[in-house]
């Protein structure tokens, strides 16, 4: 499936179940405030850009490396908070910036003649846009659902908006195919139920209930496993330089989000801003 087709149907197939779950939340908590819904709709527009560019990154540099790149959002969110709200990032976040930057350069293959991917440089560019877009999505969703009690309601509005935005983008670029084709759409249905509904829903529920350090560290397992599974299932073979870039990005993200003096102290912390996908992004 093309990037716009995969983005549209991944979210479209998730809407019926999300609607049922959101109605359950409304039954117990009452209708959602208008302001929260507006924020979720705005977040959905950035989520559409995130998914579209993520799928393009996968096409150009492979599923494994294309999934690692959007995890740069962990650092980008800190920079955005500094620029937008004068929230000065910690020393570890500032130290992580050149580390993850070098990692992105290595994955792009600029310094490597044996780089994996049909166009790794372009793939890195798409991955960086995906990371920035997902950063914006996280910031807006976090603002609209700080209590974590509307996990599926906010996800419903964001997913519906993603369908609309990706449809327009697909029509403009000409790569949207609205004809269901199997088995491709069977995989998209599975993606909708696992990643879009269960994955993002459970992440939204857990964020306010776990220490930020623990959540960030747990979510780093996703890009690592993607690189491994892409090699085993898809036969992707990143070069040694690109694998070094993966290590630098993951190490930089860990440096920015997991200060050693707080690991395991069990304290509740502010809602973290870590990526579940790409999602899953990706």
C-alpha cells in the first residue's frame, strides 16, 4: 500500500472500536469539553503528517531504520518546550542533541558506501519530519488530556482527523487507492486493532500512571525490536555504520530521558513524551 493509503485505512478501520470505547468514557465521565476535542483534532493533523512521512521513511531506508528515526521526538519535544514555553531542557537533553544528530547522519549513509536502503538520505529526512510531527502531536495531546481519563476519546478525534487529512493528501499526490485489496487490507485491519487502538490506547492510559523514567526506558524497546525483526522477517541488513547510528540515537534518547539518579525511585512524574511507534509511528 502507498503511504497515504496505509495511513487512511490504518486509522479508518480503528474508528468503530474507538467510537465504542469513547462512548464508554462519556457514559462514566460525561461529554468531553469542547476545548479538549479541538486540541485532539489539531493533534490528529500532525499525526497524519507523522504517519505519512514515517511510511515514506520506511520505503526509502527500511522498516527498522525508519522506525528508529522518529524516536528523535523524545529530544525534539524538550527543544520545543524550550522555544515555546521557556522550559529550559536539562543538561542531559542538551548533551543528547549532538549524539542523536550524529546517529541520524550515520543512518543516512552519507559517510557509508554500503548503506542500506534505496535512498537512505531521503529516508532520514522523512524520518526527521516524522519525529518533529509526532513531537507536535504529543505536545497537543498532552495538553488536552493531562489527566489521562479520556484516552480513547482523544484518540478517536485524532484518528478521525488523520483519516480526513491523509485522504486530502493522497488525492493531491495521486497515490491514494480506496479499493480494498486483500491480503494487504487484512494486515491493515490487524494494524488498526493492535497499534492504533490497543497500542496508542494503552499508552495513553499508562502515561499518567507510571514514572516518566520507567515509561521512556520501556518504550525504547520498540525501535530496538523493530530493527531486529526487520532483519529476521524482512531480510533488512543495515551496514555497520548505520547500526552504530541506531546505537547513538537510542543512547542519546536514553541519556535525555533516563537520569540514573532517578531510575527505580518510584516517584510519580510529569507525563512523559516518549514515542510508542511511530508509531508505531509509526
